[in-house]
C-alpha cells in the first residue's frame, strides 16, 4: 500500500461519493488532508483524525480558488492535488443549454486548471508533486447526451497531458483517471432500473466501479512508486472502452 506519511493531499469534491472514498483511503495511507468542497466537509475531516483540515471553496470562482489555494499552501504545503470535484449535467447535443454548458466547463475544466496553477509553487517546493485529475470514460469515448460533460472531461485529459510535460522538470507528475459509472448515490439515480442493467451488461466485467476502486487508483498515482507514470489516462472502466 502507498505510504503518504508526511505529505499533504488536497482533495476537491471531498464531500461527494468518490471524494469521500478518496479522503478515507488517503488518510489510511498516512497523508494529511485538506478537504475542499462547496459543501461542508468539517465533519468528515474530524472523523478522519485531528491532523486533517477542510476548506469551503466555490470552484466556479477564480478569485476564491486563488485565495484558497494560496492559504492552504502557506499553512500546510501541498504535495498532492486531486482534482475530483465535478458536475454531471447531461442533455442532447441539439439543445443549446448554454448555462449548463458553461457551468460544466467552469467546474470540470477551468477549476482543475486554476487549482493546479495555484498549487504549482507549493508542488515545486515539495519536489515530488502529484496532480491527479478525475476525468471520465465520457472524456475518451462518445456517450449520448454527454456533449458538455464529455467535452469538459476530454479537455481535462489534454490539460493533464500539457501539465505533465510542462511541470515534469519540477518533479511533478500529472495523470488522469477515467472511470466508468461509479456506484455513488448520485450516479445510481441516473443509472437505475433497466438503463442501469443494460449499462452494466455492456461493461466487460459486468458491473460498475466502486468508489474505493477509484480511490485506490488515485492513491497509486499519488504514490512515490508511480513516479515514472506521467501524462497517463488510467481507464477504470471494466474494459468498456476497449470493446
Ligand atoms: N460517479 C460516477 O459515475 C462518475 C463517473 C466518472 C467520473 N466521475 C467524476 O468523479 C468526480 C466525483 O464524482 P462523484 O460521483 O463523487 O460526484 P458527487 O456529486 O458525489 O461529488 C462531487 C462533489 O463536487 C462538489 N462540487 C460541485 N460543484 C462545486 C463547486 N462549484 N465548488 C466546489 N465543489 C463543488 C460537490 O459539492 C460534490 O461534493 C467528478 O469529477 C465526476 O465527474 C464520476
């Protein structure tokens, strides 16, 4: 198991299904956590132990991100940044839902960029900085009604690759994880009943991902052992995209 003792990990979207699983896994690995969300994560931080912190930041707000990351970096340093917060609005491509499109881009694509840029000075000081971006299989393959979401997650993959080549010289790696449907309460609402059964059947392993499996993938990419893995997209999709 990865050993993250002595390292500070900032996890965005920590109040959500996958974020909470990541917080638990990273805490077990010995990291000191800073849990970031627009929702309150004080209770989670407290449950995981006295060294952990939390910060309420609206990731749609560039000024709030800049101030928040600067404060976190000054107070705790930043060795690992997990850009996990995300928004999953879906609609057919023919519908020009401009507000939903822009909001999706602000949260899923612009925020990870601004978080990473804000964290960069601290990741440089770390000397073994890690950026893990939570993309989606929808950023790699086409899924109906995922025009905005898929475009944001595809953009996040390319952003990851650019950061990977620009910042490797500082000992920083940047990688993305592209999960299939992950069994969080939110996701199961959209993938219930017959639609869910069919989707599961289309995945070679015959099931959706578990939050703990995405957390384990993130933990690996954040570990010292993954130092040679840079600019990669780790498909966590049960083989769906290679059919
Ligand atoms: N669950 C899935 O099936 C699935 C599949 C592939 C990828 N993903 C990605 O995994 C990540 C986590 O997803 P999840 O299923 O845990 O979702 P979730 O909705 O449970 O959690 C997302 C978190 O992001 C936070 N957030 C949203 N807008 C924010 C803002 N403006 N500022 C700060 N925080 C904000 C929310 O408060 C929430 O806690 C997302 O990026 C999602 O796109 C999820």
